[in-house]
């Protein structure tokens, strides 16, 4: 791999990217950096600018301003060198449905420079990795949605890229396949990461709960005898998703809204911003609970989570609200089953940050 | 060999082989066009249905009708009894011409001033003018035959000869068969249309199906993408040329008098024009239908302003000038000259140079407009 050594382990580096379509500023001054061995989640609602950001990073769209550097190659100036460094899975399925699974992998392997004697063993290995080896001769158009996504991942991985860019890979995919898909990504990163740690004694970030999970996973997959262990250096993954549960599996998360990254941190640090500010309320009827909660002067927001309400309160107001909300609800004829402070989830944080960024 | 380039070529071939629509377009449509145009687009006047009103019913009138019957320009389709019937037949399009022989034909022939009436449906001027000439020719030939017989009967042993005789020799296509003129044109049209349509749709299909996004982000260089995409269609274009040439030669009897290698080479140059138009159309169109339409919009003026059907010399000056903008014009001159006249490169220099410049120009423009990006 012709990896530019001056770049240490910063594999993706975008600065001040801008792109507009007509009057819409789809991407508005986005900067982000991803290190080797890191999974970076780009989170946001539809239309927040996640896909456009991805497309700017891979050079499928030309940025109005700013620059994107992948493995030391500028995507606008050294486009094809940069493109040899990453695997990209676009949001819309974009493999050839009239080709078989193996023909697709072969095309993308050779298109990205694998020689004629390299592509076959590598393709079979990667198909086994994603669990599609039995379907290698099937026409891609006849695969299920989940299998197509795994094939997309396999095509992106076949050249062992240093950087993996996945644009909403799990949208529209069933929960079981979503789970499988994430395990594949985590397995990939954690395996390569152990090698990184061995090779270069770089400063290792503190373990998050996600990383503990990853280590367990990698140990399990090692037991299964997977062969994806030859990846020499750490892989950087950029994944975009509208799902908060997926965001919490990333090492770092960037929250996108209206073309901007409005917050960027580890999931636990993001959640910590709302520590002691989220109350969970169960009771009935829900409309009364919501109405009363909204009336309270220290309540900033009320969101329904199934049969419960998440109530966000102002800083250091949790105790005040806890003490008066129950009686307020009862006086309006509502019934309270439970009211307590809970640890915030990413969704609470995302909603809070989205609101505070209203212009 | 360049792996990236080969990978696209292989992929395109697999897709062509698996797409029944493309296969039909490549194999069946050229032959269909060839037979359609080879047989239908003909200026030859043959077997014009003729209605006959013979009021003379004499030996002499039957001799005249035999002269009409003998020439294969006409076939006597109806023997009618009144002029009203003739009108009905011509209005209904069942007869295109009619001969009326008056009751006193035999008598006046003996007196030396017989007349017959020939009525012609002139709504199609091309075939009408040919039929008119044919009818006059038949009448004159018949008249001189009668004159000769008269002299012989009168015992005068004169050698009767017209004072001037025009001796006609038709070169290259002595039987004046339209197919020999049309089929070289069909080769040109097919090369242009098939190459342009297939190229345009193969690029636009990637855009329609979203596969372009994945293709764009591969490290395939833009030139490799263009060359790789076009290579299969170059191969198919040559296949079509040879296919149409073979059927034209062995089925329609079109001669191949020029150098076959030169014919294939120059057809290849023209093919580049078709591929370039297709690539250019693909940079404009977003859907396959739009791509087809764009190609057709360039194809129609090409056909009418290239001398495909109608001779350029007969067109108004403005259209003649416009015809110099049609690459097909040059190819038609080249392919007709090579096939029918068997000329060498020196006789068609101008057209070869003009055609080559167009091929280079259009392909360059297309390659410059072609972007490996979504926007």
C-alpha cells in the first residue's frame, strides 16, 4: 500500500467542506478527522447533509470550498490515488444486479487494482467473512436486501482498504441483519486495531463500554478462525446512520443538522452533557402527563418513548421538578406509576442539541 | 495489460450478453433494417397495376397491349368496360395507370394517325414520372415496330433508321437497382444509430440504476472508463458492419469492388463518430429514454441531409451547406464509392479527411464533457 507516511494515523481529514444545491446549503463548513482504528458515526435526520458529506469525501461531488484528504491524498487533486485507499458503500444499492455475486466482487477488486491472480482468493475470503460464500454464483438482483448490503460491504472491503466509508448501510435492513452488519464492522476494526496496538505503541484511548464489547467480539471471532487478520494497519470507519442505537456503537459521533456538525464527541461524553437532566415518567393518560409536564417552568422538552415520557429539565432542576410534578399531575386527574431520574440516551442529547441550535 | 481497463470491458460484455434487449438490437435490428430498406425504399418502378379499356377489341389493339405486357414496368391488372370504372380503380388505389384504346384504333392505325389515352396517378411523383417515361418508351417502340412492318409490307426495301441514336451505358449499377444504392447507406445508418444508442444507454443506465456512484469512486481513470465502456461497442460495431455487408453482398448482390480492408478501416473511423455522439448524449440525458431521443434527434437530420434517400444536388443551397455538417454524408460517399465504384483512397480524400476530423472532434468533445462525478 502506498500509504503516505507523513500523515501519522489520521486517515480521514476534512476541513471546512461546503456544498450548496441552489439555495440549500447541504454541507456548511464541515470538518472532521478520523484516526486509524476509529469508528466515527455521522448522525442526523434525513436531509441533515450526511450523504452529501460522504459524497464530498469520496469526490463523487465537487465541494464548493474546503478540502478532503484521505490517507494523505487530496480527493480533488490526487483523486484516483485517494480512491485506491478507501472502500465506499453508497446509500443506494449500487452494485450490478445483472452480475453474479462473484462477478461483482471481481469487478470492484480489479477496478481497484487487484491483479488477476489476487482477486479470486481474496474475493472468496471476503465472501466467507460476510457469510455469502454459498451465494457466490447467484445473480445479485436475486439477493435479499440484507444480503445485498453485505455484498456491498464485501465489495468495499475486497481490496483491504485503510478507510471504510459507509453511508446508511443499515437503513431499510431487518434488525437481525443490522446486528450482523455491525458485528462485521466491529470485528474488522477491532482485529486491525489489535495489530495497530502491537505495531505502534500509540496512546490508547480509554475503553468505552462499546470497546469492551468489541474486544469480546474479536475474541469470539478469532475462535471461529476468521482469516481477516492480515490487515496490516488500523482501519478508519466513517458510518452514517439515522439510528441512535447505532451511533452509540461508534467511538466518536458527529451530530449533523442543516449541513453542520453541531456536536462531536464520544457517545458517553455526549450523554454526560445531560446527566441529571432527564426524568422518566410512566403513568396515564399520556396526554395529561405531557400537558402538565410541558407547563412546568423548568421543563425544557418532553418526548414520548413508547409508553413513557422523557422529560428534559434545566440544569440542577431535576430535584425541583421531581418534587412537584407528581402532585401537579394528580391534581389534573392523571395517574403516576413512576417518576425518576434516568441516565440520558443519545436521542435525548440529539434532540436537546438540535433545539439549542435553532437560528 | 491494464487490469482496471480489462475489468470494465469484461463487465460490459457480461451485461450485454445478459440483456436480451441489447442482443436483439445488435443482431436482429440491423438485418431487419437491411431487409426493410433494401426492399421497401426503392425508386424502381415495376409492376405498376394497369387498367385497360379496350374499345377496339382488334388484333391491332391486342398487339399494343402485348407490348405493355412484355415490359415488366406494368402488369395489366384490370380489363374494364367504362371510363367510370377506371376512375373508381384509380381512386381506390387499385390501379395506378390506365390505357384507353378508342373503338376506331385499328382503322386509324391503318390511316396512320392512331391515338390512345394513357392516364396516370401522379400523387407519387417519383414513380409516376418513371411510369410516364416507361409508357412513352413502350408506345414509341411499338410505333416504330408498326412502321417497320408497313415498309416491309409495301415492298420498299429501305433500311429505316432514326437519324440520331443515344447509346446509353450505365456504369457501376447497370441494372439501376435501388438496393445497391440503399444498402451501403444502411450500413452507415446502422453504424451510427446502434453505436450511439448503445453507448448512450449503457452510460445512462448506470446513472438510472445508481451503479454510477460506485463506479465513480473506484480508482479507474476517466479515460479508462471511456475506453473500457466503448470497447465492447467497437467490437459490436465491426460485427454489425460485417453482418450487413455480408447480407448485402450475398442476398442483395451488392458488389464489393473496393479494398475490403479499407472499407472496414474507414467504417471504424465512422464508428468513432457514432460512439462519440452516444457518449455526448449520455452527458446530457438522465434517463435511457432521453438518451434514445437525443440520439434520434441527431439521426433524423443526418439521414435526410446526407443523401441517404434523396440526392443532395436537388436540395436548396442552404440544405446543401448544412449537409456538410453531417458526418454521415461523408461516410455515404466513401462507402458507396468503395463498394460500387471500387475507387482507391485518392478519389475520396476529401470525404475521408472530413469524416476523420468529425470523428476526432466529436469524440474529444464527448470525452471533455464526460465527468467522473455525480454533479
